[in-house]
């Protein structure tokens, strides 16, 4: 009840039933709470971004490195009941190829499948991951993980802002526009892409003119004549369609003189920000994916020969005597240069020699 200021009459206040008052109060409370509830749901679900330089495909077709990233994402979502998902960005579509490592160190990128030696300019020890002559088989390469060199490398990556989630190694081969590349003398006078600083030093020691570029630029370089020989992984030799231009292939199946470390890395800054159960899920799924990566690496060492032979290209394999000739050149060039850089480098080279050939 309230008084009318003009005539002091008492006016009736409109009646509101108790149920309606409760309804309005509940509606107002829900409206206020809705943004908070929605924000909580969004905070509980997080999507990671996975970048890599290789061609895109599906979880069952295309470059197996892209397949592996997609399978990792699917299993991660399943393991966390959708609380942690991941989107894959192939072909350096999200971050430029070489810059991906710096991006994860800063926390600007969540994950990248990355040839570790691409970051060798920032962390010189990383060049051990693409050092010719130190590994003779994929089995020996994977033995690094639990050996002292693997423990030291993992610790170094953590110190520099990265967590290795999947260890991936690949054997390397050579596609040539000229003649077969079997021994060091075969690269004299040719323009060769080795793929790492250490490979380039070895190639220079063998008389080659080296050219540097990420593997997703190989096709254009070989097509224009900027490059005569591409040395890269078996998978990249296929994914980047070099069989359309090359005349000879030397595979890495059986015997090889260089192997490439291409782990799936995660920003330590991002990893540390996640709850423990999600960190555990990431590492468990990553470990499961390593078997897939090893099997596919071995399959591609065989498949690359079939792809090139089908295109009418001559295919060659290396024997131990030829591998030893490459190793001798590497020992006198890139091994020495690497070890002289720092005590840390020298220690990594020494540790690499302690893992027995498989």
C-alpha cells in the first residue's frame, strides 16, 4: 500500500502471487548464472593445435606422419572424454616450417611434429638428431630413448621449453636428377640438399655444393634445377612426389648412413599448465603411437622403392662398404665440427657411440 502525494488517498499496490515471484527470482538467478556456467564448461574443454610441414590426409591415408598426428588427436579426445582435443594443421598452414620450434618454446603453438635439427641454430646439441654415420638402423635409433643419450636429450628439450611426446625416427634416402648416389665421390660437383647442417658439412667434404631448404620445398628446387640431389626421409621422397622429376633413387632400406629424428613435441609451458590427468593422457597416447610410427617408417623404406620403380626410375640399395665410406667422411668433417662447438656437443657425440648397433 502507498499514499498518493496529491490527495493522500491510499492506492492499492498490484498483487503478485507467491508462485510468480518465485518464478521471476529463479529466472533472474539463472540468467546471472548462465555466463558463469558456460564459461566453466568452456574452461574444462581445451583444444590443442598440432602443426607440421608435411602434406595433409586422413587418419588412414596419406603421409603417415600426418596420420599419426590425427590418430594421436583422436585417441587423446577419447582418453580424456573430450576434455582435451587437438586439431591438426598440415603443410605449415598454421606456422611456417622452421619457426614452429620457437613458437612452442614461447607457448604460442601447442604441438609440432618437427625434425629436431631444424632448431639446431638455437640449440646446437639438437643437430645430433640428423648426424650422418652415428646410427645404422631404426632399431638402434629407437634404442636411444632409454639410453643415456635419450635421457640427456629429453632433459635438454625440457630445459629449452619442449616435451617430446612421440619419438619418431626415419631412415633417409637420395633422389637424383643425374646419376645414382652410392658413395661420397658420387656427389662431387652436384647441388645437393642434405637436410641438416651436419649433412651439409659432410657433403661439402665430399665435394658437393650444398643447398638448404625444408623438405616441403624440394619439388620446386629439383624441378627448376636449383638442386640435383635431394637427401631426405623415405616418406618425404614419396609425399613430395620427387619420383615425378628424379631419375635415380637410393633407398635407406637395409643399410643407410643417415637417420632423421622427427619427434612430436609439445610446448612445456602449455603442458605444465594442464592438469595431471591430462598430462598423463598425452604421454600415454604418445607412447602408444610410437609403435605405429616405427612400423610405418619401416614400411615406407620398402614402399618408396616400389613407387619409384613404378615410375620407371632406377632404384639402388647401399651395402656396408658404401655406408662405411660415408661414415669416414662424416667423422672427419661434421663429427669433428660438432664436437668442437661445445663440451655439451662433444658429450652428446660420445653418448651416441655408446648405443650398440641393432
